[in-house]
């Protein structure tokens, strides 16, 4: 956590274009902006004084107008499956989390938060009972990534470049990413910049519960992977589970999916939590296949992570297999996913307001349904 100096700009909030405009305004030649931007995106850079590659006069001028925020984990919990949950306290005392998931071949996926809390109110998520606090700034999003790389380094993980530490970014942590669209887009621009960490579009996935106008915006403004939290192919059921469906019903959501621009071999990821007796019947599976017809997609089925605080249960394993088979028989690539980090409450929707040692209440986890393994772009069915 970094205190915020008054009347100064957090330089980590700025895309390269925004930083270029700022340095020109304060009398630093625009030709130096690229170098400054690249240095600001390095893990371990916590203060402008750390930029020893720049002349002292230049550092001092930058420091008169701006500062660098950074994050450090307030707590870290590690699961028996290798998943690490990093909790970060922000400058205003709010808490957010990132989840680092090891995958095959010594690779890692990072699940990133975009808000403190969540306003979407999905009934199966404990966070739905907690409500929304505020949006994260671009810097607070980017700093989760930089802080996680620093944590990995401290754990003895070594890579040739900072970019190689994290193989995939998934915006499936706390909050609804598309409800914080402008800050999300700026953060994506920073994280994907060739002079920064240089994440490619095929390695970034943004998940949404279905904010239809912003799906169109995302397809226009960037080319990252899109994930849809669907959870029912029936409007009445989906509206009970997910209030957003009352504003943007399935017909509009599916139309947005069909219009979403997809690159070669790219598909939309459909996320579907299975809730016993609610959305897990053979009829539900057939309806889902019918609704998704013609949409290039991959379906992830997720048996519900049961909580004593909510009245839902996962289906029996044999019913999960039946549901999967129906979809596969209709030609859909359908996988059953196990949430990672359940033993440390890092799996989706499990965290329900832990109390840190200073007595402040941690924001409940506004997770999308799972922390997926995204080691390669999904192939078309």
C-alpha cells in the first residue's frame, strides 16, 4: 500500500499515450516518454528515486508532479494444490485479492480483481450479499500484476524477463470488469503495451456476467478473450440467479456474443455453474446447446462450491457427467472444471469477509465462477 501524495498524479495510472502528454506538459521532451514508461512497468520499482537509469534532474522533475503507487501482499495463503491467494490492502484501507494458479509445465495464471466488492448481486456468490464499494484505478489493477511477479521472485521463481512470470491474465476476481470499463481498458493498454509487460491479446481473458453494451465496446476497443458467466439458458431461472438478466436478457446477451469479433481459432468461453435442482437437468443441458448454436464457444462446467451461508448444492457427479455428455453430443467442447484453492477459501465465491489482524473487515470475494487454467487459446469446436 502506498500513501497518496496530494495534487500529484499516480504515474502508474497512465497509459503510454497519457504519460507522453504529461511529460510534454511539464517540460520533459516527449522523446523520453517511452523510456520512462518502460521503466515504470518494471517489478521492484516502487519510487521514482529507483529510476537510477534516468538523470537526477529528470527524476526530480517527475517527482514534483507525480509519484508511483505500489502494492505488497498484506497476507498470502497457499493451497495444497499450489494456488496462492494474495490479499492487498489499498491506500484507503480496502482489501482486494489476486489468485495465482500454477498450471502445467511450470506456467502460471493470475486471476485479477477489478473492483472492491460487486454490485451485480449474483445469488450463488457470497459477495452478492456484500454489495459494491468502489472501482479500482488502473494503477490498482496493474499493481496486482507487478506485486505478484515480485512475490514469485521472492519464492525463488526465476524467469528471463518479467513478462515470462505470468502466462495468462484472467479478469475473474473481485468485481464485474465491464462495470469498471474505462479503468479496465486503461489497465489493459498498460499491461499489453510492447514497452511494458507486453501481454498479448490471446493471453488475456475478461469475464462478464452480461453487461451487453460493454461487450460491444470491448470487441471494438481491444481483442482480448471474452468469457461469459451464463449459468442458465432459461431467462426466468437466470433472472433469479443473476439480476443483470432482468436488464440484459439472454436474447440480447447471445446477440452480443454472436456479434463479438473473434480472431482465427478464437472462441468465447461460456462459464456455467451447476446448481443441484436449479440448472442441472438434462433439459437444461439441451436448452443450453440450443441457445449457443452458431456461437463459436467452449463451455466450462463448474459444480457449485458449497457454502453454509447459501442454500445451493452441487449436483451428483453422475449428473455432471450426463450434462457434459449432452453438450458434447451436440458438438460442443465441454470441460468440467474443479475450482482451485478451495482449502484456503480461494475458490470462487468462498471468501465471506475475513477479519484481518487489525480488525478491519475484508471485502467479500466477488468472483466469477472459477479460476480457470488458460494455457492456450481455446480451439473452435
